[in-house]
C-alpha cells in the first residue's frame, strides 16, 4: 500500500534554472465542432502562464479548412493550419500541423478541452528537470516522452446527471484519469488519453509521428514512445476541463469507438508477443486490453443465474470448494486493488466496487459485441467525432430496450425461482437469488440512466470569488463579490453593507476585476435571495463582446468546476440512489398528472 502511494505521489518541480526555457507549440485540434466551443479553448490558451510568453506558439489545426475557424484564429492572433481531404482522421490533422512547427515541446488540446492558466507550470518543469538530469547523468536517466494531465470535465456526466447525483459521485472517467493512470505514471508508463498532454517533439518524430492505422492514436502513440525507450508520467491535479456527453447515443458511440480502438491498437502493437515491450508495459497493456473484455464477463454474470432460475441450465457445474478456489482469489484481488488505488484523501474513494458494477452493467449490452467483432478483425465502417450536444429523439429512447428486457427477465427469474418454495428451499437457492437481486438493482439503475432527464440549464455554473462593483438605477456604485458565474448569469453579494436600491427586474451595470482589466457587463436582476442577513443577487448577464468577453470567459473556465464532487459520498450507496430516483421520478410523474388534470 505504501509503495503504491509513493508511486502515485508525483511532485511537480520548479523550472530548472540551469536549463534554458524551451519553446512550446500549443496545438488545438478541431474537426467540425461548434465554433463557440472552440473559441473558449483558444481564448484560454492565450492566457497560459509561462515565464516567457513569446515562447508559447498557439496553432489551430483545422482539417475542415473552415473560414470561420480561420477568422477566429485571426481574432486571437494565433496560428492557423488548415487542410482539406484529410483521410487519416485526427492523426492526419496533427501530423500535417506538426510538419509546420519546430518547438522542442508541443501540447495537444481537443476542441472541447479548455486549458487552465496553470497548465504549463504543471507540466513543462518535468521536462526541464529531465533535460538537466540527462545532462548530469545520462547513463542512469530515462528520457521523458510525454506528460499526461487528467481528463477533467466541467459538466455532470450521464451517471451524475441522470441519477440526480451531481453532489454524490464523481465523474465516471475520474477513476482512470486520477487513479489508474496516476499509478501507470508511477511506473513511468502513463497512457496518453488524447488531449491536454505535453510531448517531446523529437521523441514523436523518432517513432514516425501520430499513428494513422488506428482510431485510438493516443493509446498507440503512448505505447510506441515507451517501446522506443521514453518514459511517460501522469499528473494528479486537473489542468484543463472539457465537456462530456450526457445523452445515451453520444456516450455509447464514444465508448464503442474507444473499445474498438484499443483492441485494434493492441493488435497493431502485438502486446502478447512483442519483444520490445518491457514487463511493466506489457502488464499495463494487458490490463487495458482485458478491461474491455470485462463487459463480456458482465453479460455472463447477468445471464448465468437467469438461465438457471428459468431453465435449470448450469453455466457453472462445481461444488462449493472448487467455486471458492476459482472465484474467491479474483474477487479479493479486485477488492484489494480497488482499496489500494481508489483512495484520494481521508480514505475517500473515487469509485467503489458497487458503483463499478453499476457502470459496468450500463455499458455491457452495447460493448461486448463490438469487442468480440473487433477481436475477430471485423472493423466498423465509419466513426465520427462524439457530439456533445444532447439529443432526446424517439430513436434515442430505444437505447433503453436492452436494459428493459434484461430487467424484465431478471424480475421474472426472481419470482419463478422462489415462488412456492419453503424457507429451507429458499435458503438452498439463496446464492442464485442474491445474484439475481444484485443484477436487478444494477439494471434498475441503468433504466433510470437511460430514461434521461430534462436539461434546463444552458450553461454550467462555476463557483468563482471575483471582486467588482455594481451600479444601481440611481447611479450609486456598490462593491461586490461574486458567488458563482456562468455564461448566462452571475450571483453576487454586496460587500459595503445592505443595499436598498437594487430590486428584482432592474437593469444594472456592473464590472468585474480580472488581472489588470475591468470587465464591463450589463444584466437584469432575476432573483434576490437571502443567506442569513446577506442578500444574494442573481443576474441574467448579456454576454459582452471583444476583450470584455475574452476576460469574462477566462474567469468562468480557468479552473475546475468545484460544484461537482471529486470523490464519492461514502454515506450514500447505490441502494440509497435507487430509492432517491424512485421518489424523484414518482413525484415528477405526479406533478405532470396533476397539472394535466388542473387544466381540465
């Protein structure tokens, strides 16, 4: 346990004073994404802190060659690399852009992954330290190929949002980014996850650039660098934040692409037989490969007790002790690993086994067939970039069918298996009943997730404490401190005493201080609430233009969304969540029925 924690504790050094500050290219990769989304990422890149800003070169890599993207790059005074007829997806776009660049380091950002101003401070010093170590002791220093920062998201994911759990569970992807990959990095073999990473340019050139024969070029490139003798590290604290899809169609398509891509890349890399892989590399790759087979295992776990309960078909034919020999070691190893890695602070976990089962059950019906097909060499015809727009069409509702069918069959199996039995007979079959009930609960959660939830908020709210001032209708100025901000509104309190000249519905002017700039804003007071004796003013904001807009966007997106949890609430179990969802959705149905009858 202690050795694991030591490996996960990567300390970010200061800039190495003996090393000259390296130039770095910031590549923002875009395909056909919304320009307003791209604006936020480019804008944030212009605010990156670096001792010498002249050594930061921002370039937009656009394989759509769109005039509006070129105009956006011109507005922000950054480079533009357009191309047409790209046949090699994201890799082709990046390789085309890299051919025009020459800095010793470069960073990759997807369109929706907005960097924090601290990004370079928490990545580049690892390279400058490594450069100095290579100079001082080249025989005992491994060159650093890339540094991966966590994939972080500023909106609730499909599990958090659809289960009304934005305050209870962290993002589902946090377990890999902030636990598993940190441990990989502790073994100097972190995996590249596609964005917000910094690379040594010469290392990428040495392995031939980004691979073009896979749909998971990130996973494959990282391993190619490790095979070439370069180490890779992963940092723990997020240094960028993006948007994650919350609709069934988007999430399932995204994970299917990842699953097929990893299987494809593992085949390209010959992970079982490749003599150039170190033992640690091979273990990490095998772990990644077999993770995607876990969904096939989950389908077996769900169907096995059903087959026995309904048709007396034995999937496993073994006595108790043989079953313990086969099953128990794997179960207790999983328990140990989850306890060893999934601990952040004060014994709080990112994920426990029960939530892991729910999330595995959710993906299983849609991933086990693609994994089998890809393993057999049957490839998907076409993949698209995952859309982050939420869709709830009739076709999207059909994604509920696998869960509904499995849920119904499991319920029938529970009733049929136990109906008419006495206490002693029920006890004999208790193991089958237990697993049927566990799967029934997991599938119930999946039903709630796939039912979706209305999206009312147009933009995410971030807790930000920013000073400024507000002008009331009579022209009086009052000092303020913001509570939270979003693209559509601001909540603030006055800091110079009670205010009587601001009322709901008032049009007001106010300004916020960002760096040395005063952001000028206008808005309408939508609501005045009270926290004790303090009035909180919620204002609908008109998004400003030009420099005011750029600074305001930076206030919003420069930092993690702390309204979302980073660890699990240990006091809330999936059983609690199940009950809460039953109550919330029952009340929603009750309100709809009530409102309909009231109209009559």
